[in-house]
């Protein structure tokens, strides 16, 4: 069985929080591919970026996503950049995917100063805007459903997803 739902979106969208709420509501296990990478490597994601580079991290991420899609029947949250790989987008075509859309203002508030987020080094607001501009069309291309998160609580977002994914 594939995952019940896969959550995608940029940092600050609330993927991990909403995944936990959905898992509790549906009595299903929750998995986060970023947490899988940390558990497998014994290294924080920011350390992998700094010590081994983004390309190496993306390789680890593609492997983690592929494994999770094959093994996990619950709620799955992907890292913000997981959809960048064509092979990952191909795998997502066969599962329900919800894109948690977040606007620039809300994303900046939720992410804060970006400590521990290697892609946000420098001007946090400008980096988030660039990432949103670059990745939103990719998120939209893999999504079965799009759920707006701006100005909403995680509970409200999870409730909407429950209505969309049956």
C-alpha cells in the first residue's frame, strides 16, 4: 500500500505539523523524509549541506523518498526540495499528494531567521521568495490537491485535507 497522503511544500508550510495531526486523526503512522535522512546518516541536514554539499544531500533525499513511498502506508511529509528530482516527481504521480501553499509573509514568520536551514543563509526573506518562485510550479505539477495555509491554523489545514483525501 502506498502512503495515504504525501505532503509537499516549502519550508514554513507546516508539513511536519500537519502530518502529525493527520496521523493522529486517521490513526496512522507519520514519516518525514528529513527525519529519515538524519536517522540514517546520524548527521543534521545543515551539517550534510555544509560538509558534503547540496548534491549529496539531494541524493540522500531521493533515496529516502523512494524508500518511504515503497514502505510507508501512513502520512508522509517530504522535505521542501524533494520534488526537484524528476525521478521523485515520477514516483509521486501514483499517490495522493497535497501541496501546502504558503505565501512569502507567512513563510518568513514561520521560518524565523532560518537557523539550521542551509538554503536560507544571507537575506532570509529574499531566499524564501526565490525558493517559492522557483519551486511553486513544481509543487503544483505533482499535487493532487492544493491547500492554502496562510492565516490558518494547522488544525484547520488538517481538517481540510481530511475532507479532500478519503
